[in-house]
């Protein structure tokens, strides 16, 4: 069984500390399943806003919701954004007779009602697909190839996983985005998303993508906003120092789920992946997402100079700077870039994350670390028990998410 206890703990904490909790993440990442586990255990009221019956039941939402007690779940709330204004006075009741849990597949930047109507009343919990800490080291190769979406990862074969992802991409573009009010043609967004896949792990160049699309730079930026706001792409911002050096100031871009990246770029099998020119970039994005699942995405950046020095991931924790490089070879060594980063950024420690099995020092402050031992970062960065590796037996899987 795949245990998502850390996600459940974060959700419970958000509900305890706030009158409204928002569980946000991409479609099919396990939000509904996780919430049903909570409702089955503690009880509650459930409204699925993709259901015509439930939408009809909320025709007079304030009259219906103010009578309810306990946990009230509003699933796919982006379908009825007017509910955010209704929730505000209900959340402000002093006795808090009900706790509201809203589930959505778009970030607050797209569903503006969350931040505008519920500011100071809502606790956010981000949920993505499975990560290394949940599935264990035995299945990391499958997680890398198939990605973390539960149905993709748990498919009976790589071919079945490929078919699921193809259907997901089509449904996402043709149904989910139009439901958010996004009217860009699905084929245009698919072309753009595929282009982002080819730029995966590179510095964003709006002018180049705009030329390829035959559109303006503003249009290209808008398309990237859509993909980032729906949790299928990521911007990693650059870190600027006062070193007097010419540093890169544009973000890096990634397709967040490695399985979706492989689908967009035509990598069906592990053999396809290992022979593809984007192998290194694929590993970088995959390992990056595993680190962010462990450490969180706040105060995380990349660093690069025009002279060629760079650091794939720069984290600030407890007032100290830490660095991470991602290398797809299983015997990485110290690099000139890491030497420069140690000196220029005053790194406390750094790691080179690789897909092999050996952990060893490459410098007094730098260690080569297998991705399967990622929990080491939790210990060093003092993250407590959250995000560490969970025990998991390889073989058949039962979804518990």
C-alpha cells in the first residue's frame, strides 16, 4: 500500500488551524481519494461540483451551507467560483460550526476567488502525484519513467501507463482548461506544452518560443502562466547576489511530472528514455520534484552566471544556503561550477543527486547522494519527519491516496 500520511497530516493541520482549507493540485493526483479517506473516517458532507445533481443542490448555496455542521467538502470548486464569496461570512462565524475543505485543480493565481474572498481564512495544501518518499527506493525507475500520477504509476504495464497519460493530456487540454474559462485552442496549447518539454530544464526564452508559435512574447508568457497555474509546468526562479558578476535573470522551466514529459517527447519505454537526448534534463526535472516534495518550494532557486558557473538548486533553510546538483551518471565527481557555487554563495553544504546506489564524499562540503537516500536531506536541513522516505514493498500496489 502507498501511504500518504504526510499529505493527510498536512490536510488535518490546515483544517485545525483555519476555517477553510484548500487542497490544490493537478487533476487525477489523488485529491479526491485522500479527502474520501478523511470523510470516511470522520464523517462529513460532500458536494461534487462536476455533478449536475450537486450543483442543483447548491442553487441557494448560503441557505444550504450555513445549516451544515462538521466537515463540508466542495470538490472542483473552480466550476462555481461564486462560492468563494459565499464562504467568506460562513468562515467568519465565531463558533465555527463547520469546517470547509475546497478541492481544486487550478492555483489561486487562476481561481482568484480564493485569495480575494478568503484572504486570511484559508490554509493551502498542495498535493502532487506520488513522490519518492511515498513509494520507496525500489520503484524509483518506474516513478521516473511513468511519473507520479497514481493511475499512471500503478498501471499494469508501461504500455498501459502510456495510454493513460495520452488520455490525460487530451482531456486536460480539451475539457479541463475550457472549464476554467481558458479558450485557447487545445492544439495550440499542446504545441506550446511540447515546446516547453523541449526546453525542459533550460532558461526560459519567451522570444524563441513566440517565434516558433508565430505569436507575441506576451502570448507565450500567458500560455506558460496557464500551464504553471494548473500544476503541469514549473518556473524555477533565478537567485541574484551582489557579486558583481553577470547572472542569469530569467527562470528555468520544467514539465513538472516526468511521465507527462516523456509522453510529450515520445519516450514510451525505459530504453527510449535512456537513449533520448533529453535524458539528463529528464533526470534533473524528476529529481528536482522529489527534492521539492521533501523540502517544499519556498526559498528555492537556481543560480547561474554568464561565465558558465551554475547551481541546479539553491535552498535557504534556517538562515543557511545549501546547494544541489542533479547528475544522471551514477558516479558523479566534483565540478568547477560547484567549486564556484561553494565560494560565491557561501554554501553550508551541497549534494550531487544521482540515480546510482553509492553515497560518497567528493569534497569536504559536497557529497554524492543516491536519490534513494533522499531522506538524508531531511536530517541535515532539520525538516523533522515530514517528507522522509516511507517504507514500501515492491510488487503489486494498492492505491492509498
